[in-house]
C-alpha cells in the first residue's frame, strides 16, 4: 500500500521554490504544516466545527447512514452542484465568463458567483487542455440538467475568491496574512484545478452504489471516467512542471477533512504518483458527507468555503 504521508521539511522546501509562479502572494514567512489531522485543522482555524464535521456530518445535515433514503434525483443534483463549481472555475479561467444565466436556474435559492477571471496562460498546450476541460464540465452541467428536468436545482452561491486563500492557508501553502490566487498564472491554475479534480472522481465513485437506475448509473460511470482523465491530466502536468509540494499538502488536507486515509499527493515514497489508489490499485471513493466536509472546508467555521450558502438540494 502506498504511503501518503508527507515529509514536511522536503515538501515545504518544494513549496518555497514554487511560490514565485504559483499565485501565492507573500507578506510573511511560510506557514508550516503541523502533523496530525486534528492539529492540522485546528492550526488552520477550523477548530471544533471541522472535527465535529468529520465525525458526524456537516452541521447535522445528511450523514452517511441516511444515504440509503436518497433518490436518484437527489444524487444527480448533488453531482450537479459539484459540476456547477467545476464549470464556473474552468469557464472563467479560460474565457473570463461563467455559465450562461439560462443554465443556472432551478429549484432552491439561486446564488451569484464571486471571483474568477481569465488566466493569462503562458503555455498554449495548458490553455488548450484547460479549454477542453471547461467544455467537458459545461457539457456535464447540461447533461445533468436535462436528465433532471423539472427537478433540477439552481446553481447555489459559489465563492471562487476567498475560498482558495482559506484552503491554501489551511494546507500550509501560505501564512495567515497571505493569499492565493489560482487565476494568476499557469502553475497557480494547476494548483487550483488539483483541488477539485480528485474530489470529483471520489464523489462519483462513492455515489455510484446509491443510484438505482441503470441508465443513470451508466451515465454517472461515463462522467466518472472523464473526471478521472481530467484528474490524471492535471496531476501529470503538475509533476512535469515540478509543482510537487503544494499538491502534496492539499492532498493531506483533503484526507484530513474527509476523515479518512483517502488521498495521495503526486509524489509518494520518492516516486511519481499520477494515479492515487489503495493497496488493491482501486481508486478512492467518498461518501456524500465526506465530499461535503471537503468542499465546505469543514463547515461553518470556514463559511462553507466554496458554497457560502451551502448546496441546493436534499444532500447539503
């Protein structure tokens, strides 16, 4: 089984070498990551709220034990909330514009998207890759909305500005008075994309057993495969660009927030690690609660991170 523990000294040295071109705005020294899940979250300012979320689910909302009661529509809407986030991130990064207003309506409270802008890509191949992913994520939104019909939830409020800084501070990439901007350049964009991609893969895999319709399950499997392609592309590009410390620290934070040993960086045991798997070479899966713990940053302590007013739908 691969060891996803991180050599803090080595990883921090790598981060220090990366900061000049990764969108980290420095005003003080580099924050060090303290070992252990609980100390990591407390040090990041999540405190008791995050620790409670890992054990019991976000603020008393749907927990793993309640997942059997959800419908296929509930699962698809949960996926749609995630696709809204990814589509907004990639579309803004590649075009400067988000989803068309007509593709964000539905039940629940519709929210605005804060932050995000077109990335000044230096690498044309990365720009083309980002554009392809943006198109895929937009198509996922359209597919899920069409499948859900009148049951479609509206796009909730999404934070693409302060959320990245909160997460970067929690991961130890920046200090308490520093910020991180994933739209500032190539490497910063890759780090931002890394935050999402592996989460999407684990979310679809974890939700698959809850889907009863074979047609929906087949479609979810197809989307899962695309998300896995995306994740591998981002991980490989980070490795090729020698951006190792930052994604390794992010992986450690995601595993801590989920409350399980379910994540790995892109360099493990001194070797490249493009495909994160368990000892059986099977991809990690996460329950809806574990996914929420990550995208909410532990819960109310971080103002629900990427979803300031939480997601729309039953699973929130």
